[in-house]
């Protein structure tokens, strides 16, 4: 199974970046081939129909190519103002203009690391809406990490073994479900 993993968090020390790297490692331990993408590679302007008429930006085309090559997605999304990150939604909007829609028939596990007490779940609920609308099977369980600034050591590993166990469990469960998913391609 091929998995595309990324976070739209752009900060080098982002806890969502640390989380998606650990999730990618857990997926590899379960036999998945993982493409861990740097969201900077998907740079694109704000969606604009006039720009679209001139052609899709290289970042959108690159993201579409990598989504197409994957069977599933591991997405670690920060929660911004109780919702999903604007740069992620913008990227989804651009990629959705491509036919056939690259997201259709894929599956996704949503993850979030947040400084807050609810771990970013509100943003994940919001992120599921456009993904499902584009034909993605969003795995019903989500991984949230509250108080994330305390969760990682200086090497990017979890300080608490329970966080690692919980992540490994949900990634393994997602991969089992995703391997059975046979949506339209």
C-alpha cells in the first residue's frame, strides 16, 4: 500500500510535522510505502478562476500527481481558529479542479497536534467535509494530540509511550481498513 503523508504546517519545528513523521514511521512498520511530502513543494497562489484559465500552478499539479500515486493519505492538520488550515483548503480547491479528481477513491487518516486541550479535533471535523465531498473515505477514528508542545522530546519522539502506542494502533487499524477499501478510481 502506498501512502502520501504530509502536514500543511509550514514551521520547521511544528508539532504537526513531528506527528506526521511518527505516523509515517508507524505506517512503514506496517509494510506501507510512504511518500513523506514537504508542503512547501505544493506552493500555490490563492485559488482564482482567472488564474486557473491560464493553467494550474505547478504546486497543484505536483500535489495531484502524488495524490494519484498513493492509495491513501496520512494528514496531520493543525487547527487554526477552530477550523482547518487555509493553505490546506486552498490546495484541495486547486487540486479538485483537475479531472478526474485525484482524491476520488482514496482514503485518509486525519491527525492533529494542538497546544489546546482538545487536540485539534474541531479542525479535523472541518477538514473531513471537503475531502468526503471529493470522494475520499475519511477513516472515522482520528488521532488528536492535546498540549502538543509538551509531547515531544528534543529528537522529535514522544515523551510518553502511551502516545506512541495509541498512534501505532490507529495507523495499523487505518491501514487494515484502507487495504480493504475499493472505491472508484
